[in-house]
C-alpha cells in the first residue's frame, strides 16, 4: 500500500445474504467501519438487500455498493436497475464489469465504459473490474488483456473532468476468483503497476485511483498482498460473507497504514 491512497476494502456478496442474514452481516460490517477509521469499508449486497443494508449503515462510514447497473437512467429494460435507483437505495459505489457479468451475462468493456460514465453522472463511485483468464495468462497475454479492457473506460473518462478520480479499479484474475488460488504478491504487483501505468498515461490525475486486488483474498494472504506498493485494498467475495474473515482482511489493511 502507499500512504497517499486511502485503502478500500470491499465485500462482494454476489447472490448470497439477501434477507435477514444480510441485515445481520451489514450491521456487523457497519460496526467494523466505525472502528477502523483509516480504511474505507464497503459492502455490495444483492439488490433486494440494498435498502436494508443502507439503513444498517446509517450514521456509520460503511459504504454500500450495487453489484451491477444499467447505463440508462430509466426505460423499458425488464429486470434492470439504474444508477439513480442505486443512489436512491443508499448506494455510493457500484461494481461494474465483474468477470461473472462478462462471462455469463455478455458484459463488454464498451458497456462497462458506458456504465462507468452513467455511475459518475449520478454521484456513484464505480469499481471497475478487469482481469484475464487462465488461458490468457498461460499465453503471456495478461497485460494485453488488461489494456484491452481498460482502454474503452479510459477513453470514456477523458471527457469527465475531476469526477474521474472517483473511479476505483479492481484487478481480478479470473482463474483466482472463488478457486482458492490467488495471485502471489509479485504477480499481483506486476499487474497493478501495469494498470497504474495505463492510468497515468491516460491522465496524470488518475495516479490517485485505488487499485484493489480480488481473487481468493483471505485473512492468510491479505498481509502479503497489501504489502505491495500498488495494491490499495481488496475486492473480496467468499471471505466477505463472514464478518470474522472480512474483518481480519480489513485489519490487515489497517496494519499497513495504522489506525
Ligand atoms: P473470491 O471472489 O474472493 O471469492 O475469489 C472475488 C470476487 O469475485 O470479487
């Protein structure tokens, strides 16, 4: 981590904890966010639990994120949710372009770019996910994949002005998500440093963007990953579903920066 960027620890609940168990977990995360003053803590519950989670977060620094959204403000798009709707539900962040959205729901880097602009327009902080597959890694194409995924987003950000610094990037190698295999610190740092280089090349102001690591981030590997200069936090799936593992990861970030 680097003291110039405030760490961000985000829990991606995916399609878990939609009801009473979600409220319980959100309350525990709100207490955690209150305690840990030097890191931003964010949770991304399923849509049906957003308003209740926002209620639990009320009066605490806990941030609430949507897991996806549509690029338009409203319209005949059955099953979709817009940025203003997320904001009305109490969200201040939104995850965009998660690899599961790209793999199962046809999300493209162009649609992610469009959604990024829409999210910023409505005051949300987009967490833009990038990362390649195992085949791309084995073919030595990690950087080419990252560049292809980032370029449409960075081009779209050119016209945005100072709000562009509200973007967060999450590097999530697809082969590490939910598999128990994580990128080692050296491999993660190489990818993060490459992403930072792309950001700065697009605009020097983007050097301040936080780049999160995601993919089997757990209490036992958090310290070594957070020790990397260009890793500014984590996007956590499985280990965010339980407050003790989520809190252990958040505390590993605090150990880097002090509380
Ligand atoms: P994981 O998921 O921590 O369960 O690997 C990360 C993510 O998909 O955001």
